C-alpha cells in the first residue's frame, strides 16, 4: 500500500479499502541510504496497526539490493542495506521482509546461489534473536535473476539449514511467466503439487496475487488486474480456496494502486467468501455486434469481471475481439467499468456508439 505522509498510512489506507493484510516499503525502494527510523515513527505505526486491526503486515526490501552480487562492493552494500531492512522491520513489529533473490550477472547461477546462501546465513547470525524473517520471492526469471524455479528456491532454503526465519513469498504472475501454468484445474494441481513437494507449504508465508500481462513462460514481469490478464479468474478462485494455502496472507501488487487495489482486493475477497462454484450471467449485444450473437447466458467463475466476459466472448468468436474497447458496458441497465465484478443473475450489455443505447 502507498505510504505517502508516513508509513502508518499504508495501514490506514489498507483498512479503508477492506484489506486484512498489507505490504509496505519501510524506506524508498530505489535508494541505498535511508535516515534511521525514529522511535516516534515506529510507535505511530504500531498504534495504527492496533487501531486498524489489520491482521498481517509485511515489508518489501529495496529493489537495489542484490545479495548474490559478484561485485564485492555491491555485495557488501547490499548486505548492509538488507541488515537495515531487518532492523526497521523489527522496530515496527513486521514479521517478514520480502526480497528478490538477486541476479548472478557475470557469475554462474550456481555460484550466485552459494553467495546468496552465504549472505543470508551471515545476516541470520548477525540478527540472532530477532523476530523479523526473510521471505524469498518467486521471480519471473528476467535476465540473470535467481528464483524462477522451485528447485532453486529450495536449494537456498537448504543452504540456510531450513532456518525458521527463512520463508517463501509466492507471486502468481512471476511463477506463471517463469513457466508454471496455473490456468486450468490440471495445470494448477501440477504446479502446486510440485511446490508442495519441492519447497513445502510450511515454508509459504505470503502470497502476491497478481495477474500477468505477458504469456506463459515469457519471463517478462508485468502485473495485471485480477482476472484481466493471461492467468484468468479460475486460477485465483482456486488459490483463495485452496486449503493448503489458507494460512498464507494474500497481498495484491496490481497496477494503479490508488484506484484499483480496492477493486482487486474485493474480487479476491468475494471469491474467498462466496460459493466458489460457477455462476450464470445474461449477456446482450447491441448494434452490429448483435448480428453475431444477440442474447445469451454464460457460465462464468465466481468473481468474474465485465472484462472477463468480453475476453470469453472474443475467444468464442473472433469477430467480437475488442468488444470491451469498442462498446460501453452496462450491468443491470447501469453503465459500468470493465473492471466491475459480476454476480449471479446479472444482466450485462455491450453497447456500441450510436446504437440507441
């Protein structure tokens, strides 16, 4: 959540849109140096945490940190910076600091993993007695980044002797573009059975629920709104009702945080709370689109959006491609945004310009 005006605003902002879990940056993620955290700031954060009743909070480290850097100067700088990340988290009472596993750059992946384990073991020894732990985030595998396979993450956990302060943050967009399919029931089961056997669900501490703009295996990290990307709604419905993962708090990192986090959080909440079976919606097309299909009833996943229906229609008939861009959408005779969540029995219309709608 955005923390402009004070880190505690991440909690109050999260509460305002219905979050029960919030992720914050405890410093500027694009800078090496941060002023020491004042006790007054920590006190205000803890007070806001208690006042809002937010159940879980985690931190994300600086994007500059590379605990596997082959360059000695950058490596030392990264270790010092991450130590400060842990110190700030401890002051704030935050249990986990999420980190990318770094990049091997000019070295080999094997050498980088060894160096990452060395960095983490050093940090764990230096901070013995702390509560704040390190959550290794699954990555998209862009460039020379580590963490794109479950096996590589497991190797790091083993290299830290399965330390109780080492866990995993699973990002749905990242694993998908890294090559792990979760779109249908079979691929979802295959991917998460693998996660369970290679890493173990006991090591799963946080989930980043993000759809993906780019296709399976593209290794390009671009997040999309829930249900509107390449992954699609059914995977997220399975995710938030999967008993193996109900213990892990879910955080969204979707685009347009100020305006869209509330929408994406609501989608996930509805899927978690409602009957997660399929629902039926009625769809009507107007203008020349009615030549292809006039009125029909579609069965869609719980929590589906207007955009999901548009994509479904286009997948059935290529002539309907882009209907969400060329038409205004109306739900139950009220104009609606394409990100709106649909409910059982809703009537959805797509109305092109000058159609009399």
